[in-house]
């Protein structure tokens, strides 16, 4: 008998391009409902984003999986997430790399994400209240940067804080009338290049 998380993996992730076995395993074991308010828990494994507090969202499972797969986390790497939200994406990353710093500008969300992650035993995730567009200089550079909010322009601080060989996935709002362009940036020999992955819809990245 498969669990709701395993069913989600089989029906939503595998048929839509998620091939990384580590990502599939982690998401099949992750209790997504624990990251949601009680009234939303019955919708935890549905194929859609869900609203949480402070006007933010928990991303659609497929988007979480594809973004995680795109940055290809390795066990010894350090990841920066911009936009902690519920803490779910940070939890997924934490099972695939050594340490995760996740930034959240809304103190109430940060506190709740930190409490959830602590309660569930995620000891390698640090939640900080901060302006995500400035990154986190104290632990830079990062092998992985995952941005869960759409930027009009990629913040220069995040480019600077990407390690050599590092990968960053970020939604870019190309124009107000179109879906955002999810991009994968990679740094090789000091040069950063990107390629477009697919259209997405995220809340805007707000500086300050």
C-alpha cells in the first residue's frame, strides 16, 4: 500500500521529467503535510501550489522536484535558499546536501519554518530572517543557490556568492504579461552563464 507521498511521486513527478533517484526518494519520504497549516493538510499532495501565511505559498511538488533536480545537490555541498516559506523546500535540500541556510524576510514565517524543521529533526538547516536579495555573506560561497521568489533582475549578490562550479536556479520576471522564466545559472572559470528551464509562477522577490 503506497503512502500519499509515494503516490505523488509516481503520478506527478516521474511522468513529468523527474529522473533523479535521490530526489524521488527524498520526496517520497518527506511528510509534506507537516509543513502546512492544519486546515490545508488534506491538500498536501495535490498537484498545485498552496497558500500559506503572509501572502506566500508552498510550491507545487513538481516544481520543488524539478528545481532540486536542476541544482543537482551533492552530499558534501552547502546550499542557500532564498524564501524559506514553510520550510519544505529546505527540508528536501537538507536530505541531499551537507548544510542548508534558508532566508525568509517575514519573521513569522521564519519562526514557524524553524519550529517545523526542528520538530521533524532537520539538524542541518539554519533559518535566518534576512533580505534574500543580499544572500548570506557569512557562509558564502555556496555550491547551490535556490531562489523561491521571482526577481526582475538577478541580484548581483547572489551571483557573487555562487561558488566555482556552483549552480543557481531562480525565476526571472521577464515581463509583467508573461510567466516567469525559471533559469539555471552555472559558474565555470569565473564566468556565469544561464539556460532557461521552463515557465513558472512565483511570488515576487522583495528587497529590504
